[in-house]
C-alpha cells in the first residue's frame, strides 16, 4: 500500500488530523504521563513519527526501545483494531526497529560496512543500512498513527492507563492480537 504524501499527518492532512491535533493538546510538554495510557502511546508514536519524517529514523537507537515496548504492550493486550493493514503496519515497524537495533549494536555497523568516514559514504551508508523508505515504513507509520488515534478516540479519558479499563474494543472491528 502506498500512501499519498499529501494525506499524511506530517503534511497536516492525516485521516484523523483534527482529532490528532486535539489529542496532541493533551500531551504535556514536560512531566510524567500515565504509562500505558492511550495518550502516552500517542506521545511515543509522535516521537518516533517525527524522527522518521525529520531524521529518516536516524534516532531509532534512542526512540526504538520505547516504541517497541509500546507496540508489544498494545499487541499483548489486544488494544489496536484487528485489521490486516494495522497488523501489517505493526509488524513492519517491529521488524524495522529490531533490525535497526541489531545492526547498530555495539557501536554500529560502520566498521563492518566499510564506512570511510567521509560524507559521500555517509549518504550511501544511510541508504543501504537505515533505509526506512525501503521498508515501507512511512506507510506503516501512517496506518499505525490512524490506529492509535482511533484507540484514543474510543475511550472517554485517554489519560487513564489501558490496564485500568476493560480491553479496548472498537465496535466496528475486533481487537488485535499478534504473536
């Protein structure tokens, strides 16, 4: 599936753009948020989403672990809509972050890859090793953003941790479970 770049949250024209902006206003600029709350999931997604679009996922080493933990919690507890495109997006994101983290363990792959340290080589390194666009990651993040925004819209108070409420169940779909 190929997303229209004009219909993304990055271009301020996502599927649930108005809802996203309202929910973003609930995310504090500083301080703690309730772990496992829908709004906390949106904050984690927003950070990774920004990194993808602004830095080509260059900060995955920093953002990746928190993002993976959030995705695993959502999978484990069946909190996302059970639609093929959502399952595929989650799998795509998990695969990319796991691969990126593995490649960048112990100081990164630049030595193994033969990076000389010059800037021309850096561009080739980024393309061959990081390559978020080759993964279809941009499409996956848009689908995941829609699903997490839907999850936030489906609850009365998105600041309450999901563990403190019945399992999220969108009336138009089944809950999501991935192994």
